[in-house]
C-alpha cells in the first residue's frame, strides 16, 4: 500500500502525522474519506500495512513532529514504546477502525465511519481533575474461620494485618501469631481507601494461652477501629452499599479459593499513593435540594449507588473519595449543580458533533450511536468483528467512562446533529444501578414521538452476547431527511441542555410547541390560582433556580419556564396552597421573557400616598381586623386607619398619638408549678386555723 493524499515534502517535519494501517491487508481503509478529515491542515496521511512490524521505521519521520495519530489500538503499547525510544515527546493518539469498521461484512461501505472515528479521536483530550488516596497498608481481614486467618498469614509479609472473626467456631490456634486475631462484629463501616472507620461490637482479643481451640478475652462493644484496607471474607451482606465500587474494600466468597486468592493479590497492590479521577464537579449554589428545611429536589440522592451524596443544608454534598463515577447524579440533576467531568457535557457534545458531521460529510447516512463503556463494550465489539459479521457500517461506537453519565442534553444534541438512533450497551449484570438510564429513557421516550422520531430510535441493549447486540442494532430505524444542526456547544448545566433541546426542536422531523412529560421530569411550568394568591412572594425566596421572580417596581409575580426544574419547593412553601406543577417542555418558552402569573395595583399610603403593598391584601386585612380585635374595636376603632399607612407614617402616627401597643385588656396572671403547692399549703393552713 502506498501513501495517499500526502502533502508536498518540505524541509521541516510535519506538525502531525496520521498513520492508517490496513493490518496486513486484512481490510481496506477508505483513504479518500479519511483524507477529507485532514484536508487543508498540516497533517500528513501515511498509509501502511504493517506499522507494528516491518514498517515500524516509518515512525522516525513522524517522531520529529508534534503529534502522531495512529489508526490502531491493538498494538498501542508496542507503538508507544517505539516512539518513546525515538525520543518523541508530542501527543500520541490511537483509534480503532479495524474492529469497529474494517472487519465487518459492511466494511467496504464503512469509509464514512472510519473518517468519523478518526476525526473524533483527534479532538484534544480534556483536562481531568483528580483526588489523592493514600494507603499505608493497614488491613483488616474480616472473616469467620480459618480462611480469614490463612489470608492474614499470606498478607502479613507485605501488609500490617489484623484478623477479626465474627463467629468463630472451633479454630485451632496458629503455632506462631504474626498478627492480632480478634473476635467481633462490624456494626458500621464508612470511609474509603486509606481512611476507613469501623465501629465494632463484642470485640475481644484471642488469648495467648489458647490451646486446643481459640479462646477470647472479655468483649467490648462500640470499639472504633481505623484501617486503610478491608478484606471481607465473612460471606455475609456487604459492609457498603454497592461494595464492589468502594475503593479499598475487597470482598470475596470464602468458599471460593480462586476468589479469595484474587482478593489477596489485589490487596497487596493497594499500598501507596493513588490518583483517582474526580468524576463530578459540584456547584452548591446551583443545587435545588431544599430551602427553609423543606426538601425539594432529591433526584441525585435517590439514584447514587454508593452513598457518596448526602444532604448538607440547602444543598447536597458529594464526597469524591467515595464517588464511583457512574455519572447518574449529573444525568438527573436539573440545574447543572452536579456536572460530569470525565468528560464534561460540552466536550461530549463536541465529540458528537464531530462524529456525526464527519460521517455525514463523507457520505454516511442514518448514523446510529452505540454508547458503551470500554471494559464491556470494547470486547463485545471485538468479538463481533472476529467471530461474527462485525458492526453495521452506520453504527458509530461512542466509548464513555460510564453509559449512565449521559443526560437529556446529550441525547437532544445527538438527534439534532443528525443521529437516526441511539443505543446504550450495558452488561447483563451491570456494576452500576441503571436507574439513571431508565429515567433518561422515560424522559426521551416522551419527547421522541412528539418530535417525529420512532420510539425504537432509542434502545437500551442489555446483553453480553455479540450476536444479540447485532440483531438489536439492525432493528433500529432509519433517520429522516431533515438537515442536521451545526451549532457549537458552549456553556454548561441548564443553559447547555436548553440550547441542545432548542436545536433538536429546530431540526426535528416534527416541531410541536409543547410536549407533556411524565411526573418528575426536570422541565415544566408552575400554575397558580390567581384569586387565592396574596403576592406574599414566599415562593420567590424559596425558588432555587430563579424561575420565580418579583417585579421591584410593582406587586407582581413572574415566571421563567425554561428555568423551572420542577423541584416543588414553591408548592411546599406557598402559605395559601394555590400553586401546582405541570411537567412539560414548552419550546416557545425557551429564551422567552418571563410570564406574569399574578399582578395587582399597589396600595397607596392613606397619609403620604407612597405605594407599600397590594390593594387586595390591605383591604383584606382591614376587613378581617375591623371589630374583631381589641386594638381596632370599640374606642380604638379609629386605629384601623393605621393599617392603610406605610411603615414610616404608621410609626409616626402611633408615636404622636401615644399609642401603647401593650395597653390592651387585663391579662390573667401567669401561673407556674410553684403556685399550686403554695395554694394547697395556704388552704391547709387556713383549715388548721379554723
């Protein structure tokens, strides 16, 4: 195979080289389609057949540039080592077009897909934040019998071991004790790798004089212990919710020697300093969890599998040490307070735009996004390529950290950019709860038919079978002829989601003004019974998203629908109980000015004329107080006029008139507990005198 679409040679090395390898001629890359992705740039395209073998010396020229992109993932480790040996310090990018496109029954028609995958891979990788975990190797082996003691013996050479047995039977004492052996039961466990805290009951140390069987000293409950690692061989309920996702917590079936051996080997590796991705960026000021001790939005609390999210006053708190990165909180967060960072929604949308736009520009049609994680999806795609018919040419794999990280904004962007369908690939036994994905599917399922898409255009494929995956992908519908959007994703949170929804609506086959949504959806309006509203504006102070606002110049309640997250705090706060929620998506209200829900004429002060309240409220107060309260009845009836005065005039008039607000009718004396014994004593004394 010869070079194609190579730019003229120059004395200077190219800034970037793109190697497209046919893997010993096992498939035919579409060089013309791929060349379109780098047209007009300083990138040189090099075609090859065996870059990891006889043609490896071709890397030398590329090593003088600043970036190298290689269309091969299988041999990435060897190619990286070769570039390192050449002293290359630039950016290295590797992308698979063989298993994903070339090795397929439709490989000859997959040129547009190859071009799209390479274009998306060449996008600049995002900067990732990290948190640091540090383990000194202090481990608690928690078990029930000799299996735990044997595990402790194997770990004692490299770790600081303590063994705790929760229900020891007749256990032969070890000849030599290299670590403490305790009896006890863990009542509560919290923490993470390097920082576990355990509360234990019935804790007792093994007696050194144990002879035929282990005997223990006097027990103690409520003991608190700290360690860096936990090896759970008790065979009971896990100590943590979603325990498999808790860093530093290792659990194995004590009846499976292979599982125990694997856990022991893993424990030995968990000593030192580790950088863990900070999966979620959290902005507390955007959180709609609660106001004034009234709970509003609890979506993230309901779906977090690890317990990393906890209430913290008016907002929630996300512990990055515990967070396992499922992204569910970011997927369901209506305000953008929780935003996924691996990558961000903006970066994901930019990748979607590149994938779909490049695919369409290269002649591709009816693109379907196959959203998957690498540990599960990549082997399944590879198995389909090696032992089956391979992926269809129109299916574009999109590898993410977790499939549950996507929200409705990314779904809207994908359809706006021209996707004919979206398929989420998840294992038959997923490691994360799929509740966020179910909520997303329900929300998208309400929108898609209204927008002119088939309900089957979004599918959740839960399988470990490559053939089953292929069958489901082939069943996905074809797209329409509507021109796709080209908008650049900018921003974050709610604003970015509304931008994507607006663009989807503008380029959808059908364009309804509004769509009814299921309860719990993060879009909708607030309605009020205007007759019962007193314009107290307590809802305005409770609204965390500023969807409800007041007019500073006159008594008026305003509502901005595209900001409403349907948290319900306004409904719970309203003292008149006149507010209700209606989940819906009104496309006419996106970026529209606020609506006026209730307005009244201001009441002018009866003395100075300054407006200070609403006319209806002041008149209602006068009607309720007249003749009903001592302060405004009888000889004090003329004081009712004070209700119609502004604050300044009311104070001035009351002061000049010598009005004593405490000068009401005589009140009964306050009686205390001491009055009753004294009364009884006095009565008894009077009886004696008589």
